[in-house]
C-alpha cells in the first residue's frame, strides 16, 4: 500500500504552481499585481495592444512585424529564466529533469495564468526536425488589425526564445495559421532557421497543412 508520506515532497503535495487563485495576488487600493513570489505583474488593457499595433504600423511600416518578433525574443529569454526558477524551485529539480507530462502541464498553466490563452504542443513532425505549438484565445490575434497574414509576431518571438533556451539550439519560429484569419487556432512552427526560410512567403498564401506537406513531403 502507498502511504500518504510517499506522496509528499518536502511535506507537501505538488500541485498547480500557477493556479490563478494563489499565483496572482492583487492590492486594489494601491493598484498592484504580484505573483506568489512577490514579483510585479502587469495587466495590459486591450486599448494598449491595439495602440501598439497601430503605433508600430505608423512608425515602422512593414518592419512592424520584425520589431514585435524581436521584442518577443527579448521577453522570451526573461520568461524562460523566470519559468525555470519558479518551476524548478517548486519541484526541487531543474526543469530539464522533469517528466515531459509535468513540464508541459506547467508550461500550459503558466501561459494561461499570464493571460496568453491556451497552448499545446504538436509533435507530429518531430522526427523531421519541426515542433508545432498550437494556441487559442490569443488577445494579440483578436485585437490586431485584420490582415491577410498571421499577426501574432510577438508570441512567435517569445516561443522562439523560450524553446531556444530550453533546447540549447538557435530555433526560429514562424506562425502558419492565425485566429485573426478565421483559423481554428494559432499555429507556430519551430525549427532551425535555414529550414524555415521558405515558410515566411508561404504563410501569407497557403494554409498550415499545405505548408507542412511541402516541408515534409
């Protein structure tokens, strides 16, 4: 028989570190949001996201997508550092040693706790050297100006940096489907940059399945 003591780690049962009712703490009187470790959190209003899109389009034109992607990469590096410290400290081991199920669950819960929507990993093309991240309910897709190409460049940058840090390889990320274009979800394709070079042009004219059929015939 398994005893209760055997289920405990450091006299506690590990659960959801990012559970919103314990992870996010606020003080309405002073207008502060913090996580359970006391680090500041920032609530971004919808009008600010819309203003970022419109402001960058006015100031940088076609380079707006690259600016957002690079901002995402910068933030993604910090995000990976914080995620590693928080999750690794909670489970008392480096995240590289966590079972895949626990790692993915923590990442999904973290993504939701920070208001980025939902994500899931699709490893269908792992043997071909590609990883697909699926996302739902993205505020960046919902609030972006309607275009004929994917618009979640900031999230693509975040995922590029996060998985580059995680794998120790320089990975690029390109969005291949977008909720702003009526897709069922946002799909982000991760891989080595030279292998993703043709995808940038294809993403504006072809759907995800067509792109993957050409990359992995």
